[in-house]
C-alpha cells in the first residue's frame, strides 16, 4: 500500500464520516514530524527539542 493510497483512504474517511476535526490534528503532527526530521542534524536541533 503506497503512501498516496493511505492519504486517499484517510481523506475518504474524513468525507464519509464527517470527522473534519481530525484534519488539523493530522496536519500539525505531520508538520512537526517534518520539522524534527529536517532539523535533526543542524544547529537548530537543541532549540526545537526544548519546545517538547
């Protein structure tokens, strides 16, 4: 199962079940994950990890 298929299935779940409040939570988690991955090897890493 590809990542695109998972995103498509999640979108159809949101539409069918009308669980729109889940979308901002998932977007925030994805953005935080991307932020942590991108700053992992940089000098910004200690400042990012202090947020948590």
